[in-house]
């Protein structure tokens, strides 16, 4: 069972990006799609376009990161990955 913890993370502040979307060096098709969809809908809702970058090219000046993909979570969020098993989802 995955425990729920609510955190407040700013994606946009004052109409400007406050977060970066991060994918692995070689994202899967699903990871690329997810990053693009997140970028698109945040822009539609707020007017701010979040940058998408790879894990080796961080964007400076932005306080939050949204990690897309299992590879970026391995070693950092192992308990959540274990709870997800082979299912697609988020943690």
C-alpha cells in the first residue's frame, strides 16, 4: 500500500515557470509523451511553459523538479516503486 503525503510544490509563480520537467537521457515514448502533456496542460492553465530537460542538463534558477520516469526514481523513491510494482502510475 502506498501511503499518501500531501506536499505543496509550486509549478508556476506569478505567471512564470517555477519548476522544470526532467526526463532521463533516453526517455521512453510514454515518458516523452507524459512530459509533453504536463508541459502543455500547465501552459494551457497558467500561461507559463515549463522547460523540459534531461537529468544531465538541469535548468538553473527554478526551485522545483518534476521527475518523469521510473529510471529517475530508482534509488531515490524505492519504497514507492516497490508499491507500484509493474503498474503504471505515479508516486
